[in-house]
C-alpha cells in the first residue's frame, strides 16, 4: 500500500514539474513575411526565419546557444554564437508578434510562422 502511494505521489510530482517547464513566449519559428517562414538559410533578417528554442537561436547570423537570460517585459539573452562570440539579443514576444534586436542592430518586427 505504501509503495502504491509513493508511486502515485511521484507520478503527480512529475506531471506538475513537466507542466511547469512551459515554453518561453519567444519559442517557435518567426519571420518578417510569411513567405520567409519556409526558407532555409538567408543572409539577412528579411530573408531568413528565426528559429528559437528554450536553449538556442538560429537566424541569418548563424546558430547560437542561449547563455545568460534576463526576463523583464522582454527577454534579454547573451547568445553564444559559433564563429561570432557573444551576441546580445532582445526578444519581445507578444502573441503572434515579436520585436527582435540582434547584436544592437535596428529592431526587427517578426510574426510567428504557422
């Protein structure tokens, strides 16, 4: 009986922990225009989709692992980009729109890809 109660408690605890790990609002595929959503590669924000996970960012500038992250109204990330070093990134996602500032460049307005 005690073993069953213990197993039930562990199962409930695991369910609570997994639901607490919900994806960040910026996670997904984003692009300036819907036509760019299916694109692979690209050499600018206008021609490349931004693919964001909880741990990485992939955009025209290359693949980056998310290092430090600070959350306020927006999410501020120190991205460790292969071949480029550390890049500051601001991700301000609200619903199907996200404002992105990449390496202190002009902010880009992106829409979530469907």
